[in-house]
């Protein structure tokens, strides 16, 4: 049941190892525009009708009582509830399944552009839910999310083996590529890729480097502020998920840990999230695949210091961060 001190928020019972799903669903539930879209009588004519119905039932239940995800797991085709899955995968799967009318708060449009030596420009526009950020920082160094985001939008030159064919030049030519956001989503999701394949060990290896994350992110004229984070304790083989979410209703932080929901005193948020060694409202998410202990946007400084930077370190796996913009 929800813990004493939590403001009207209830938990989700764990069916076995479904904490990954519980954490994702709580973040979606605590996203105002998404909750309204799910509960809208019109719903979506393009999405999975059964999944949408199950979300409607669950969100209604969570208003007054703890909820169960049995209907959600059945609709998503999850057969083994004792096998932990990737929160990122199901975050994306749910948003894609409910249809664009419901998930539009999380969706943007990206333009992938390429240019040859003769300045002929080609572009391909596509919708996106997450932006993947490669981590090329050493294990003992600090990865800066703002720098990583800047790097994603930098122009790069392809190796000769990867040059693209230009129709106007009628040949392969030196190619410059880059990405541009054409339509900014209300909630921007950044996917920090913690794993690389190590050919010496012939397996994926996690980068445990600390992560520096600004309290807010500015992309062109858009400003995003943190409002939620999903954490995972453990490694690639398993562990446990929970979520820290800043409520849009009272501006307070809460910890959602399956059926337990507790209000977090603001001054204690940095201690909890850093342990071991949000004009038009917008938000951003940070998704970290099998990340390390701790969290986004927390240092020992006050969360209300607008210019602060925050660190992630240790052995905690932070999967998804969501944020609010003003």
C-alpha cells in the first residue's frame, strides 16, 4: 500500500520481477499530458485498443488504490513475469503501441541530413521518441550530458568506405552528415548508452563513469527541466527498479518503489539519489541503459539552484529521467 506521507499517490504490485514495468507506468501516469490523453473519451483510433483500455483502467484505479499490472502485461504479451526486462524497451513499446494521438507528448520529428562535396543536401525526416547519446568517456572520467547532446547534433564526416551515393553527382562522394530536430516534443527523451561490446571479452561491458547532468537543458529556444528518474540497482543480468518523480500537482518529489510510495523531503533528495562511492510546459527524459548507481540531477546542492550541475555515480542503473520545462 502507499506509504504514509505520500500525497494521494498509490503503488503498483510487483507480479514477480515487473518492477521495470511499474517504474515506467508510474512515470507515464505522473506525466500530466499523457494521463489526460489516456483518460480522454476519444482515446486513439490508431493504437492498441486493449492496451489503451488497460491503461485507462489502471490510471483510474491509481487515483484511490494500489494497482495491478496484470492487464498491462497480458496486453503487452509479457508471458514470464519473473524475468526482468529492460525498462527502456517497454517505455518505447508502450508509447508506440498506444498510437500517436495519445503518445504525442513524447514524440518529435528528426531530420537526418547528408551533404556531398558539391553541397547537394539530402534529408530524411522521421518521428522519434528517444535520442541516443553515446558515452565515450573513460571509466574514471565524468560524462557530461550537455556535451553529449551537443555531440549528437555535431556534423561528422564519413570514412571513405561509408561515403554515400549522390544522385546529382552520379557517384559516391565525401559525405558530411548531421541531425536536426524539426519538431520538439513536449517530453524529450535522452537515451544514454552505457554498454559497448568488448571484442576482447566477447560480451557487452558497462561504462561506470560518473555523469554530470545540468538541472535544465537548452536546445535552441527550448528549455527542459527534470521531473522524473527511473533507477535500477544491479547490472545487465538483473536487479531492481524504482522511480523518483517530481509531482506536477504539488512540486514535491516521491519515490515509487512497486507498492510503496513515499514522499521525499527535498533536502534529502540529493542524499538518496547520490549515494555510494520543469511559457509552454515541456519536459525531458533521460534514458540510461544499465547505468550506474545513482541518479540524475542531484548533487549535495539544493535542487532549487537553477545553475547547478548534478552527478550520477556508483553501482545504480538509472534508466529513464523525465523533466518539466517552463
